[in-house]
């Protein structure tokens, strides 16, 4: 090979390499710039903290300890009056009589939009039946059909409550679940009887990144916070964002470690301070 | 020429890739490169000693006239300097129970006492007297008469106590006359003066001797250094999130503590993890902590006085509030209390810290009209009686005083009007326009 061709190949190769490095440095979202990770031994220690407190851990211990920022969110901008069009494709649905909420009626279905932004769709006659492993696909396609699906929704957990099961889908942002932003589908005997959702609009991360606490530290706080819990089976430990319910226009939400128990009880440990969210 | 250019480009690309790789591998994250946060202890004003906020009302009765000094009155400190010698008890007080047939005379003698000190919150004598034997003595009133100069009568809740005094200075009585010479004169009214309202038996209702001359005044909200307050509460503000509520309020929280600034100037702080408390506290400790918390949470302005201290009720089923204390304050400006449905400062805390804090201080501004004479409160009893009957209340009058009324929510440039407040023994207070005598509102 002559020197000129070799130079050309090298120039192309280094150009590609530089593009990749630049992309990695400047364009990849900050949360992916994981700082450190727990070693296998540390993860085992974290698990031991939970086990020695009497918990059975039915999920993997996350090892990432990323640097994160607060996340700005705002209320979902959709006006109450526009919901009938997106759910029923009927902008002229009949207005319901409800002093607290904005409500609409379409046949056997009632749509309620509460002042705090929670939207509930009731089915007078529970909708079509589905069973077994197909249920998730069925719910997803049903939500799509009703204009209530978004690609940012991810299945979270199923909570059994008496005769019905509530399937929870969480809104995600850049891969992080927003634990307070959900779509709940209530299923009775394989039929969808209610859909309830509360979504926010993620805006941007705040500028300052802070090292989060590891799940090992969060486990200590969880054990203290959950000392009166009778259920001792942990089905999920994950990192995401959380906020209490505020009557706000715009607010900041914080990264948390969420510990979920089999009965649907959840505990949020602030991933910045390591303290339980009260 | 072309080959040279290729060489230059190649060298440039190689160097760039080395720099980028280095950055990716060794770039220090922002936190580590940042200057470590300088945590400073932020406080608002000086720490007030306990003895400064547990000050009694001072009464001096010559037989012909009654003069009174409240902690906010001019000349109070000089008078208190003289009278606090009555707390230098000699020995442990003994309980005294007058015989039933002598009881009325006994109470009359006490009412006729030349000097009376009355604490709005029962206070430990040990604050002024270091004797360990008086450690548990808490009094609400103290009586002294020149006929028994070596004795002092104390009221300990429901009991009467009698104690000897350390020798008083020879010019004690003369000094009292001097320090009270400029004090406002008052009169003791009789129950029949307030008919058709009922007066709680044994309760003396005292009014200023001279008609009060007051003018409506503008009110403005207190301006706090919110940034300093934030840094005082949250050690690292980088961990604090901000929530902008739709009613204009702002909330700051780190998940465990929350600070809310309302649009109308009120602020509220909550920290649920501070309850229940671990230990019971004595009044002196409660007051010391109140002063410390106020110093951290916005300060203790001169016009704010202690109003009440209540230990949370202990119940078996409510463990949460155990060993926690509510302390409320009153604002007195231009010599008049500001009367409203809510206290300017409410503090709820335990030995583990503040559970709840509310602050909504209003400041009296300039007069909006010329001062005018306030109506004689004895002329408004029918108005209050009618209102009570309409609403089915049957309580007895226990106190009456003048002040400035603050509505529940103020807007900027609002005006506070002079009012009479009639306090009843069921906890309600009737607020009456001080000029027209018109009933305004009940305050619970």
C-alpha cells in the first residue's frame, strides 16, 4: 500500500473516532455518564442489610451510582376540553354533571378530569376480555386505540386489590421512570373497568449534577422507613424520579431509589440525601 | 503539497483524538471540581434569654388608683427591675387554704394587694431565683402588700402559696411609686357594668381609665431575607427542589423538610420527622428552644411577645404528637395588640426539632385618618349579647382589651382598624369596631 492511501485511511479512521468521542462527551445525556458502580461484594452487602432486617429480596440489586440532576417538570398541558376528542374522537361529547371535576359522558363511558390533573375513564360496561400473558399486549393496544398510549410508558407492576388488579404503567424520561406519573388500568375478571392517569411534562435537567447515593446507603434508610411494614418481600428496587402531588405549574423533581413491596407499598429514598421522602 | 496537507490533517486528528480520549477518561465531574460548599451558621438577630420573654404584667394599686404596665409599655423595664425582687423567696413556699368563711375576705385582700405580677404563661420562679429548692415552683400570679412587707402570696395554678421574702430594700415602696408614676391608669369594672353579658365570677375586668385615642393604620407584610432563611434551613441548597404552586406560593423541600412561602407573605415550615419527641421538656427548656428556633427561622422581632405554651395532649392512640409543644406569640405595635384569627408566629416542636412553624407578621404603618376616641366598650354589650343569642352562645366574659384587627387574609395596602376584643370563657373572642361599636367577627 502506498503512503498516500495509508494516510487517507488513517484520516478517515481518526475522523470517525473523533466523532464518536465527541458524541460520547457532549451529546450523550448526562445520566448515562455513570460515575461509579457497586462491586459485587458491595451489592451483596446491600442485600444482606435487607435480608438481616427480615426482607426477602425478589429482585436484582442495582449497581449503578450515577451523577444526576433535579428534573424540571410542568403539568401536562392538555386542556380538559380536548380530552373527549383524544379518547373518543368526539369533540362534542356530552358534558357531565360534576361540581369538582370536568366530566364528559359518551355512552357507557365517563371521563373525569380532576383539578389536580388526574384523568379517569370509567367503563359502565367493562370492556373486552383478555386473559393470561396476552393481557399486557391487550392493554397496550387498548390504550393505543384510545389515544392514551405513549412510547414513554413502561409497565411497572400489577397490584392485586380485592377482586380487581391494577396494572401500572409509568411514564419515563431518558430511561428513568417517573414514579408519580402513571397510567393505571383496573382490570376486573379480565375486563378493563377503569383507566386512571396522571402525566407530567418533563422539561429539562437542572444544570448541577450531584453524585447519588448507592443502593447500599438507600437500603439502610429503607429499613428505617419501613420498620412498621408487615410485608417483607421486595419486588423492585429501582432508580427514578419522584414528586409528591402539588398544585403547581412547574416544579423540580428529585431522583429516588424506590423499594416496592409485594402488596404494592412503595418507599422512596432520596438519592441525593439518602433520607426517606416524607 | 497535497501529501503535506494530508500529513497535517492526520497529525491534527491524532492529537484531537488523544485530547478527547483523555477528557473522556479523566474528566473530573462538576462536583469534585467545585469548591466545597462553605456551610455557615446563619441566624437572625440575637438569641433572647428566657427571662426576657417571660415577663409579667405589673399592677400597682394605691387604693385610689390602679396603674398597670405591660411588657411593651414605656417604663416597664425599670419597673420590672424594681419588682423582680419579689421573686427572691426565702425558703420554700407553703400551701395556704383559707377557711371557707374567710375565703371571700381573703380574695378581696389579695385583689386589694398593692403589687400584683401576672404571667400570661405560668413561669418557673427558678428563672430569677437560683435556689434549687424552688426548682419545681411554677406560678401565674404574685401578690405583695406593704402591710406584710416580708411576705408574698403566690398562685400556683389552683393553689395559694405563702412565702417569706429576703429583706427588700428600704426604699422599695418609694421606688415603686416612682417607677409607676408615668404608668397608664386603669379602672376595675364591676359585673353589672357589663350587663346583659355575664362576667365569670371572681374575674376582674380592667379597662384603661382614659378614653383611647386611636387611628386606623396601614399594614404591610414583614419582609424576610428568604435566601438567608433557605440557607439557614437547608444546609446544602443544591439538594433542594423548588415548586411553584398555582396560587403563587413557592415550596422548597429536600424530601424531609418543607418550606412554603405564600404570595401574601406568610411562611410555613414543616418537618414531620421531628415528631414524636423523645423527652418531656420543662418550660424553661421550651422557651430556650423557642428562642433558638426563632433565631434560625427568621428572628424574633421586638414587637413579638410570648402568648401561650401548650404541651400536646398525650393520648394512647396518638403517639405522633407525644412530647411536643405548641408556642404561640402575639404582636404588639404602637402599644396595641394586633388581633387576628391566627397568631403571627406559631411554633410546634419537640426535643428533636421543629415540627411546624408558621410566620405571618404584619407591620403597622402610617395612620390613614386622624386619631379618634374609641367607643366606651360598656356601650356595646347589647350588640355582643344579641350576636351571642342569635348564634346560641352562652359564655361568660373574662377579658376585654383594645387592639388593631387583622383580617384573615390581607392584601397589600390593607388597613388595620382599632377594635375592642371581648374574650369569653368558651375560647371565642368577639371583635367589635372600636369607633362604631358594630360587631365584626367571632375569632375562635
